[in-house]
């Protein structure tokens, strides 16, 4: 019994040491992220799954944290296959304000690439508590490169499409889920964690949220290929990597 106790203590010390090393390494061990005060799991799928369908997390470059603390998502070619990136929160969120800050170069994403920042509950029988901010041209270079999407009363989302600022160094997206409705805001500058003045938002849309529960959803952030198709080279500007500069959350009353 004493031997088992000593062995248990030894393994406990190993776990504590490993956690300490993980902290010193920037909070990333390849499977988990400690980013912006929340723990995130890295999605890894060696067979094609949605969205797309695509492969996810097959390359260490798919998900990383930069020295400046940015969450860096990248689509990488691995043995003639294309591996995409996704993380999702372990925290279950409720009614509140969600803020995402994305680097300006996101507007140059390859037309086949999709950047998604969204709420999702895999256990919901109806509509999954899903509200999305998406940056993509959906395979068509002439399409607007951003949209708000909300799943409310139908299996297909309500959409509001718009174009990201061509000059801004930072894109700010704010999602407010409360009181039976969801509001989306896009600003071409930094903004605090508060409801923006609608007149100053570059894009705004409000939807009914009667089918969503007041809480119980995770946050997902991903970068993937539309239809899972190999990205065709268009020009040197097109990128398959994006930096998420910040994420913040503030609870709101039910």
C-alpha cells in the first residue's frame, strides 16, 4: 500500500512538472491551448470530416501561438493532402458579448479558404445554438469576403454578406447573444468589449434567437477549405494563414 502511495505521489509530481513546463512553453502542448484566459482543444482528424469535409490537425503548423500571443491558424499540405485547423473552447459559455480581433490580412484569404468564428453546441437537437462570423469568398473570387450566419428557424442559415475593409490593419467582430436575439457587428478598428454604436459599425445585423437556449455552447475558431478542394494558385497575395489577435467574453443577463 505504501509503495502504491509513493508511486501515486511520483506521478502526481510528474504531472505538476509537465503542467509547469507547458505554462513556460506558452501554454501549448500540441493538443491543448491556454489562450486568452481559456483552455482550447485542437481538433485532429486523420479522415475527412466537416466542415468541408477536410483533414484537421495533421501538421504541427496548423495551430500555433506566436511570440506576441496571437492564435495562428494555417492550412498546410501534408503528403499530398491538405490539413486544416480548428480549436474549440472547453468552457461552456452563456448569454454574453463575444469579441474577436483578426489581423487585417485576413481580407487576402485564398477564395477557397474559410475562416470561421462561431458558437456551437453539439448536443442541441435543433440548430445547435449556432451563430457564425465567417471570412471567405466561398470559392468565387468576386464574392463578398465576409458574412454573418445565424441558424434560427430553418436548417439553412440567415445570411448577411459584406466586404472587409481594404485598408484596416485590424478587423473586430462582436457577437451579442441575449434576450431572444443575436446581434452581429463588424468594425474596421479596435473596439472595447461593449456594444458598438450601430451607426459606426461597418456591418451590422440582428436576428431572432428564440430557438437557442440561453447558454450551453462552445466557441469554435477554424480555418478550412470550402468543399475540401485543393486550393488553386491565383496570385501571390492569396494566403492560407490567419492570425487571431484577441478573444474576449463578457456575460450578459438572461
